[in-house]
C-alpha cells in the first residue's frame, strides 16, 4: 500500500495463474499447455527471425500475422485484432466494450473475467451452470447485458454448439456476445462463421493451447470491423507494439501450418479419451471435454486429498478452493506416456485410500 | 464507430508511432532504433531458448530477468517491475498512480503522455520548455501535481542532471515524480541512485534503444517496493504474462552484457558528434543531445522542405506538424556510414536550396 496508489488499486483482486514450477521432474498437467512441442515450422521461423533485425521495432499492425489468420479463418484482415495472448485481447475488449456496463457470465468459468470486471468497473452477474456443469442457453437468452462465454468452457471442458451461440446472438441483436475460444482446436465448433451475419458477436482465440505456443503470448479477436476498430483504438492508446517480432513470426508460421494443427489436435483427443476411460474405470466422474483438459471428481475421495497425493508423487494438476468445484480436479491432457503414468498413480491412490 | 463502444472510445486520440517501412533500401533514421544490431550474446540466448519449451507458459514474474536487472542496477528485485516495452510499463503506471489525477509534463516531450492521460482521465498540464528547449526546474518545483518527465527528453535530446531530479523530488515529498529514461545509456545521468532515499520517485527504462532490442518489447520500472506493488497489482489484473519466454531470455542476456552496452554507447556518441558537427557546418542548429538522436533546425530552410528532400533521397527522419517544432527534425543516430551519407545528402539539399 502506497499513498500514491489510486483508490482502486487496494481493492483489486488480481488473477492467480497456475503454478509454473522450474523443476523438470514434475509431470505438469496444471495449466493446459499443449502436450506436444510447437511445430518444426515455427521453430524454423524463429531461427530465421532471431537476427540483427531485432534492433528494429516490430510491425505495429502485425500485418503478416493478420494475413495468415485471415487465410486460415476465411475472414478479411480488417476483422482481425491481435494481442499479447488472448488475455491482453480480452483486457482491451473489457475496456473498449464492457467498461462500466452490465455483463453476464457463468458462475463456473475462466477466473479472469471477474478480475477484468473489477479493473474496468463492469457490473458482473454470474449465472449458475446446471448441476452437470452444462449451460442452459434458454436462461441466458433475451437479456440486455453483454455476455462473455468461454467455449469450450474452463474448467469444465464442456462446449456449446454453434447453433447455441447463434441463438444467443439472435435473441437480442443489441447485446454484445463475446465467445472466448481459448480452447479452440480440440473438437468444439467455432462461432467464427457466424460473424459475417452478426455485428454483435466477437470471438477471441489463443495460440497458447491449440498451437503449443503458451511461451510466445499471442492471441486474437475476430469480429466485424467496427468492433475491431474499437479494440485498435484502445491498444494504440496503450502500447503500440504488444507483439514482438519473434512472437509475430512464430504465430504466423503456426497459423499457416494447418497440417500440424490437425495432427496435434487428433493426438490430444486420443490421449483425452484414454485418460477419461482410465479414470472412469476407477470411480471418477469425467465430464465430456472438448478441450485439452478434463474436469473430474472421484465418487468417494476428496479433491484436495487426490491433489495432494498426486503432488507427493510429482504430478501437478489444478484445483480451486471454491465451494461448487472444491472436489473437482482439472487435469491437462499430456502425452500418452504422461497419461499412462497418471493412471498408474491414480490407481495406486484410489486403491490405497478406498481399499 | 460501433453502438457497442463505450463513450470514451470515439474520443481517444491514439498515439501514432513513426513509420516502419518494409523497404530495406531506405536509410531509416526516424524511430531511434539503435545503429548497431543486438549483442551476439543476446542472439545466442535466443537460439538456446527457441525450442520445445515454448509450449510452456513463461515465468509470469520474469524472475531471471529481474535478477539480471537487479545486479546491473544495484537495486533489490522487489524494486523492479518489467513489462512489454516501457510503453506498457508506463501505461500501467498511469493507471495505478495517475488515473484521474492532476499530472504535469512538458509541452515538448514524448507524444504518448497525453494519450495515456486521455485513456485514464488524468488532468494534464503541459508546462512550456524554454526557448532553447531546456527545462527550468525552478518553475516545476513545489507543485502538488504528479510530474512525468522524459530524461533525456524526446524529441529534444536535452537532459536534466540527477541533481535536478533530486531537487524536484525533494521539493514536495507527497508529489510523485516519474522519470522516463527510455534514452538511458547515451550519456545522461540516471536517477536510479535517488530511489533509495525517495519513495516518491519512479524511473522507467526501455531496452529498445540502449540495448538495440526494439523488436523484443521489454521495459522496466525501478521504485521502492510499494510503488512497484501497485504496478504488479494492475498488471496481474490485466495480463499475467506480458513478456514471452524469448523476450525474457533476450532481455536478461542483454542486461548482463555490460561490455556491449559500453562499447555500443561509445560508438553512438561518436557518430552523434560527427553528425552534429557536420550539420552545424552547413547552417543547422543542433541541440546538445544525450540521446541516440539529434534535434535540429536549419537557419534558412523549412523543416518540411528538408524532410521531403531527404525522403526523396531515401532517407527517413521524423518531423511533427506541431507549431513550436514544425521546423525541427529529429534524426536518429545511425552508423558512421549512414551519418556520412546523411551529411552528403544534406550538403546537396542545402546548396541546391540556398545556393
């Protein structure tokens, strides 16, 4: 606390990201990083960009990256905004489009939403998800408040269909619908094709999960040009060049490598099924996931107990001290070898505690 | 304009950075990039960091980078805040410490200050610099408003001494003094040693100029821990990881390579003297600069005319349509070869127009 802080600062409740241990001996399944390393094409792009040109400022409009996204998503470049991870994209979005306004989200979703609401004085309503963590779209329809949805949702992994999103966007065309597709690429439908017909829809993406580039901090938004221009105006009033030259080069190469995305996504989905089936076989409920993680609860063991037992055996997963989900664990989909190791350890834990 | 923009967005006047032409045939002296490429130690650090680990999130606290800064600046790590360029550091600083408050700056200084003031509703007073673009510290003393100074100042290149800064900070200990040392490393005194005794002082730095890393977007702030904590609270409510893994690795290597900084700084100062002397010899007034650029006006030719003539000969410099400085050019210090080429062309322009 300093006498120089503006009043608001003491009251902020910053987001706390998952632990990033420096030890390599851990099996790290706590922050939904991709199981695979980035594409070789990305590493090649980085090698060729890591030279003398770094003395120059990067392109403030990231035009090569936006062109790559334009081609991959079949949307014009003026419908694309890029930023330092989808977190920065969403922060600017909360400022430009939600500051001081009423906003709906879910009671079980990405923990950064209430933080941005607090930073930018939005009035947040958290609508409860159903008992099985699914979302009843009918209860969300026809409201005047803007709505922010993670799809697939985190930490549940459950996804709405494109038709669900269309229903929301159509239910009130003066209502802004924000769809956070950070977990795009692992099976869920994207809302991007709806943008051409919906000027009240904005979709955000991250390269952290789908493209195995959490280390490079690149995200983007897709919407009609006037919404994108609002984001650009805030960004250009904040920091002209949030994406460094290497992040731009890596992200453009990653987006262009559609074959890598397809193969990597298939591999994640295969491991996800093995993990889910293996856990179900020893008494876990596992929600159907369309993300690169699963959300799971054991029928008789407490979440805290399993979390600690895994940690003692060098496996790190994520858990929240939040009443509704305190018994649940979010486990990232690792490699097949990590999934098998997880299952071996889980069987030991379950038989030791229940047997 | 979109019906979804909050009211403020239409009124923002975003910062416009200097042009970043893609052509390599230009001599680019318009955005104060370093004349030299980054240190070989930086490129080596990038090569070793550009691998599979990029699938992982970077360290949200950038602890290795902050340790490197701590060693180089002789301040504890809890007095260091890092961000995506000093622009992001300053943006968070305007939010955490200046939002809604009265702030003094100069009428001729970095053009981003009024933009942040507008974004964060600060009430800005622009104090005129003297006729020769120097600053009368006495006129700035004893005010209650916070003060933000670029030192050396841009676009003038003139610097205040450490004693000047101490005088300001001592004149009212309840007044926040922000010293933006983006152009540190080219001869000016730093205010960092004053921080131990001044809890109302905060110094920001950039690696874009001094360390030839404009392409990597790294900056930092140094202040006593309670001011730093205010910045951390805003950053962690905005974007947990604004520095990607490669930016952290490059910046840490750059900061550690103190020998490179010393040599590169000497080379810039040598070229700066050659440029300045050569221009003075053909009728230019050149302000004494402690930055990696000079600010200059010709005794008989208009700034616009020289700017256009240089542009026609593939030399890009910076100029503003702002009454007080409309006749002045800001010219980055390039390599010795670029300086010689600039002088050849300037002599042609001056003799064609005045002869």
